[in-house]
C-alpha cells in the first residue's frame, strides 16, 4: 500500500500527488498535525518549495510522523517554479533520526506562483511538460529507483532565513471589495483565519502560502504593497472545492 502526504496552497502539489497516486496505486492525505503512524510499504511526501526550503507545516509533520515500517520506500517530490538546489537534503536530514532513508527525491518545475515577487505564468506547454515529468517520476517510483539527494547548502540557509515568519500575516490587508464569503478561511491549510465583522482576521500562525490571496474571488486580500493588480493563480486541474476539501482535513483543529 502507498500513501502520499501532501501540503498544498494553490493546487500544484495536490495535482502532482493525485496523479502520482493514480499511477502507483495509492492514496493522498494532508499533513495533519501530531504524530501520524504510517505502516505503508511506500510513503510519498509532496510539497511546494518556500524560499529554497520546506514549508513550516512540512517540517513539523515530518518531525512528528511515525514510520513503523523501517524498510519502507520513501520518496519526495518538491514542486517549484525554478531551480532550487538542496531543499530535499533538509527533508532527508529530518528523516534520518527515525532510521528512515529518503530513497528518491526530485524537483518538479511547476507554475511560479509567489506573486509578491513574480507574475504567475501558466501555459499549455508547461502543463504538458509537468504531466510528462509526473509520468517519469511515477515510473521511477514503481521501479523503486534511488538517487543521490543533494544536501541543504549554505545558500539554501541564507535564502530560507528570509522566509516570512508566522506573524507575517500582520502585513495582509483586506480591501472594501471583500464580500465576507469566507473562502479565505475555508482554503487556509493552517486554519489561520477567522471571520470578524464579516472580514478575515489573521491569527499569527501563518504558513505564508498565500492561499487566501490566490483564492479570494474578489481579489480583496493583498500582502504589503506587492500583490496588488497581479493575476491570482490556482492549478487549472484543481477546483476551488477540491482545494478547500483537502485543506479542511489539515493541520490544525477547526
């Protein structure tokens, strides 16, 4: 049996995890908080790269998860907008104290969606390339391939140190166009948003995944002065309801 654990905000990692699950015969689960027992023969970890490192939720999940089958084939796929070397080395290091080896790890170039710095650029050519690469990754997993995992470098550490902390949500602003639809609250994987006077209120345990910004139908949420007027993004193969349903099973109590 195979289980793929996934963290997602705009659907790139969720799409990847679901396509892999179809090809290797497994299920996809969110990264719940707490010690998660796992006895499967094949275990996958799929996540987006943040500032050349792991999302905080991924760090916590991997640190706390309990892998009972020490001979399990463990693989990881890091979705990213470009070349980010060494990120999988951090994951490998987190698994080592558990007596677990990260057998196979790979980066999957997806749509860049960190809109405080970049424009989200999606196109059919990139989508086809992503699907082709997912098939190659699935083939490698089915054949239990192993590869060398590059270590977490000094450059990774330097860039990751600039990753906005959990209180970075103080820099969110909510425009008058907000309709109080609660989409931001529902889609947040960290359950960081409550509604106050029909407007989102942020609780300072932010993952800085920006799911709230990308999913707001009124484009009412922005971060600092860096996202105004930029196109929002969600993976074209993942519906908003799919994203909400998956993250509703997420890491913090509702």
